[in-house]
C-alpha cells in the first residue's frame, strides 16, 4: 500500500540505505520541510514501511517549466526486486502530473540505479560525476510535456 508519510518516517530508511547508518536525524534535507514537498512510502502486507521517496518542487536550471526533484528514494535490502520502488515512483509521477500539474521530475541518480530509472522512462541530462562521497551519479529526468 502506498501512503503519504511524514519525513520522520522516511529518515530511518534513508539512514540505513543511503547514508551508511548516519544518525537518522542528520539525514534530513533542508527542502524536506517545505510546504510544497511530499514524502511517499510503500508498506508491505504486514504494514511495514519498505520503500520511501521524497519530492521537492524544484526547477532544474537546464529545464524550463514547472519541475520537481526526486530525492531520498530507498528500498530496504530485504524488500528489493519486488516492484515496490516501481509502484512508488509511478504513484509519485502520477501525483505530480495530475494533481500538481508539474512538467517534469528530475533526480541525481546513483550509478547503481541508472537501469531502474531508464526502465521508468527517465533520460540522461548530464555526464557522470562524483557526488559528495556517494560515488558516480548522473542527472536524469522524465518529461510530462
């Protein structure tokens, strides 16, 4: 089941999957608390949160129109390869397109996630680069216009 969640619910998964076990309180992004940000979670049949993502209303400098940025998408290791991330991202795309009337969704994708985002229709818009201490990344986006 997919639900809107509070950012506090997402922080433990962000910590475990994306931030190498950093204190969850330190995994908060400044944009998380903005009123035009939202957080989604995928709950399994036991009502356990398995997959999370956050979206901020943020235009990309290279793209026109109304943009949204995907951040902090993560799935617990035991829940991978079950389609949860695909369902969750699809729900966020639908929400942006139909409810928020956004023109595109963009992200800074980790190298390991390139095939996933490609399968969801995302396109590359940068060369590969090192992002903080998290390895190789590329900017990607999916247009809705």
